[in-house]
């Protein structure tokens, strides 16, 4: 995955466990998921498309991206 290439093993481990698609509320999971949303948005994906991919609403994606900036 692209995020793993940017950030290395830590994110790859989180992604490998499927934590970006689960409703994990631990700080590390949330930050990794928000970062994945942010990277996907920077690559030109719509909020709706990102939300569909990860199983979240577009408003959740918007909040995450806004929080990362």
C-alpha cells in the first residue's frame, strides 16, 4: 500500500492487521487511518470514494483530513 511505502513498517503492520477498516479507537489506529485518508485525498481521490474504500462516511473522512492539516 502507498501509505506503507511512505511511512515504513509501523503503518504496514497496522494495515496488515486490517485496522484501517475496523472501528478501532486506539490512538495509533486512529492516526494511521487519518493519515491514510489524508494521503488518499492528496492523491486526488474524492471524500466519498475514500469513505467507500475504508467503510466510512465521507464526513468522517473530511474530519480526518481537516484534522491532519
